[in-house]
């Protein structure tokens, strides 16, 4: 009996050793395996992190380049219908009863406050301000006794302003941004228009305006006032346009809408900006340089030739960092630029 028990026990011990050798690892084996995995995976992880970081940087650059080019194309298209562009003197001088010394600084945002552009709460600097003809499709309803109602297109005058904005609004980036402000005239009624399709607007008692298809009078935007080319006290087009004043009794309600974010907010500081000589028609002039506090947006305006050159510079670093994203010679690839020179082809009509 004793021999039988000894034999069974020896068999069980051998089986236990065999199972341990087949199904498990020793602690030393596990440590060696972990060390090898660390030596292999660490360089691979660093490589992958570097690839992802590079890809993120390139995506930020590409996005900024595309947005800057889109913005400059939009502004160029807007300027094509310009009939008059204000220079720096007009934008930095308040209105006066003397046309020769008058400007529009206090007639437009931010001095004359508009939603999104308020001098008391934000840096909102006018860089490009002009009058243009705005196309309105199907704005006039036509009717006759023999045909169904049809519509006709028309143009109205609009005052357009582009602003460079930098503030603490968390909706936007920590860099600067560009906003667009516009106020437009209503659809004036032509002589002979029937009484049932016209009406008067508050503050514009001398004019009649056409009603749209919903029988609503198409009035001017709040604060809008047409420029006066028949101003007897003013000499020349510049004095007449610089004497423009908004409607005094009505505050602006039009929003200064953001066109593009992530504009370079690096301070101009001691940087010297200059404008190229402009040649148009029979005149050669040095355009008026209009800039704000930051490098991201400035213009060169030639009033005589109704021409403006627009310069934009984006900031891709602001997409990647929350601080330390000013321009320098070592990171200039993150600051894409674009510029365009446009001559306005709109025309003036005075009755």
C-alpha cells in the first residue's frame, strides 16, 4: 500500500511540473518581455506623435492659407462695385459743418455704435470703408392686365465697412478677426409708380419706397442716409462724400458680421508699412495707407482712381496655441499672406 501511494504521488508531482512549464512564465521572463516591449514601442510612439503633430501643423497652415485667400477674394468682389473709397483722413476726422475739414469717423462704427463693433468694449478699427452699388434680384414687382405678375432686378446704394477686431470674446480666437458692416438704401419708387405699391418710411418723408411681394415697404436700413452730391457748400467729390452723415434719430441695428477669424494680431510697433505708387487714368498718386494696431489687415486707398489694395496676413499658430503666437522670423511659415488691388467700377447717379 505504501509503495502504491508513493508511486501515485510521484506521478502527480511530475504532472504539476509539466503543466507549469507549458502554461506559465516566470517572473524573470515577464520582466524581460516588458523591457523588450518598452525598447521597441517607445521609439514607435514618439514617431507616431511626431507624425500627428506635423500633420496638425500642416492642417493649420492649409486652413489659414485657404481662408485668407477666400477672404481676399470676397473683399475684391465687394470692391468691384465701389463708387467711392474713403482715405485715412476721412476715417480719422469727425464730421464738421465745414466740408473742407469734415470726415466720417463719428458717423460710422465704432464711434457711432453698431452691434459687434463698440469702441467702449472692443478694439474695432475701420480699415476699408466705401460706397457701392448693391444688386437686389427680383426686388420690384411688376404687373399688367395681360400677363401674370413678374419681377425686376434693381440696384441700391450701400455703405460698406471692413473692421479689424481684437477683444476677449471667447466665441472667437485669441488672434484678431475681420468683420464686415453694411447699411443699404431701400428700393426707391420711380415716377409713375402706383399708390398701392409704394409707401413712406420713418425719417424719410421726402421719398417713397416700393413694397415687395409681401406688401411690405422696402425701407432703408437703420441709420442709412444717402450722400448728397448737390451739397452747395462743398467743393469737389471728396468734400461732398466726407460730409456724409448718418440719420441722427436712428441707431444702427445692422450687425458687424465676422468675415474671417485667425488674423495676425502681432503689433505693428516700429514696422514701417508703405504703399506702392498708383497709376490710373491721367493721374499718378501715392495712395493713403490705412492701418490699425495690428499687422493682419491694412489697405492702400487711391481716392482719385477709386482703387484700393488690400493686404491680409493670417495666424495659423493661434489655431495650435493659446499663447506665444506672435509673428517672428522663425515661425513665418505659419503666417500666410494675400493681397489684391481692385478698382471700383460702380457709377454715381445724382438727380
